[in-house]
């Protein structure tokens, strides 16, 4: 989905934020998009664009609108805490694959209480697919300049947290644009 994007990490964060907003709105309305049921608490009214500044850069998110009453995404109110939690999930997805338990814990940390197991499973499956698509994509451009660097991240491995080197390969293509080519954990 975001393989052709300029910054795949930022695209993955954007995708995760938008997916979690959809889940939060479904929970608030007691109905999925276009679903009709007796428990429904309101109706959607399209989307609005919202600027969201992160340490990865500025993103423009499609925020769901609710007809009666407003909707403010969870990460706007608790920006620092939520951004760190979202980035942690993405980092762990790169290293170990992300578990349904981790996504469930993330959503509860961010204040989304009533998320179904099927929603958690769908987010987990999609995120793992996004990561695998990034890792296995074909590199079409020529990169005359490559940087290989390692950074240390705190990663949860089974029951303990440990420091792990993560190899980051960045290239500059013939047009002078910087691309992240690979992000690989060093076991």
C-alpha cells in the first residue's frame, strides 16, 4: 500500500493512525461504516483533513467526521504518549512481527476500550503485511550513494526488554532523493 511512498516509515505511521481512528469511531458509534443496527449511536459524515506533526515529519490524516457531535482523535489529546506507543508498535513489527496482544495493549493504552478481537486481528494482519511488503519490495532505482548505519533500540524479546542493533540502509538515487532501503534487526 505504501511501498511507492517517499518515506515508508511515515506512511506506515499514517496508515496505523488512520486505521485506529476508524476503529475508535466504529466503537463510539457502535457500528461499522455503512452498518445498520439498533445499537447505532450516530452517523458518519465523511472525512476532514487534519495536520499531524510528528518527529517523523508532518502528515495529513483523513479524520472521520461524525454528524451529531464532534470527534477528536485520541492521539491529538495525548500526542507524546500516543506517538511513542505507535512508533513502538511499528518498531516491534519490523523486528518480531506484531502480535494481536500488542495491538490490543496499544489500543487500551491510547484509550480505545471497546475494540473487538476481529478488529485487533485485522490491524495486526494488515500491519505485518505492510512490513513484509516493504521488506520484500524490488528496488528499481539506481543508488550511487549508500549509508549503512546501526542504531540501538529497546526491543521486547519474549518476556524481557533488551537493546538490539537495528541496521538502517539509506540510499540517494540519481535525482538526489533519499530513500530508506532496508531496516533490519541484528540478532
